[in-house]
């Protein structure tokens, strides 16, 4: 039995629907984006090479922090960040925020609040999920047995 070809449905192009930007504008955008982000690989690299000019802040709830976290991370749930709770933080030190992973915005909320209070901040994209996927060490009573996402 011969198969008949199904008619091709033309759809609107999605990738090129927005106008292209000039290389100069694209370079500016990506350089600015990197000023606000870092990733697990870069954080781990610097930590393991003794770079101490930043602190890692876990913005998740206490139970999640105690179960599994980036080694050396400090804990401050994003909902508790305010002037009074950050008065002992070093304003000259960069703060790298993280949470569960791409499906969690606690790190973004923490970064927004901290920067509004005058702190230098970057968000670790991928969060703890990608930290663990890359095989970096963790601390906490559940370690790598902890769930990859919040519950």
C-alpha cells in the first residue's frame, strides 16, 4: 500500500521572528548579562583555587539548606533579606546567590533584594541542581541523596 505524503503546513518562523541585532549590540548585551550571572563550574573553580573575594548565599528554606548545599555557603532565605538581617554582611564582598535550579527563582529574588540594599550580587545560574549534575561536592545531612528540587 502506498503512503501518501501529508501536506506540509507552513508555520511562522519563530527563531527569526524578532529582528536581528548588530554584533555590537549583541556583544554589549552578553557582556552586561555576564556581569549579573555566574555558573556552578566557575564558582567551583574559584573555590577550589582559593579565590575568596566572594561569598555563596543559599536562598532556599532552612530544611533544604540543612539537607544539601554548596560547601561553605551561608544561609539566608530570600524572604528574610532586609537591612536588619544583612547588617553583618561585608558590603565590599561579592555575593553569589543560588537556589534549587532553573525552576526556582529564590536566587533571583535574593539577588534583587540584596542589590537594592547596596550589595554587589551575581546569580549562580542552574543553582544546586546543576552544581550536583556537574559532580561538585556538597555538604549537608542528606548530601547527594537530597532531592534535586524543592518539595
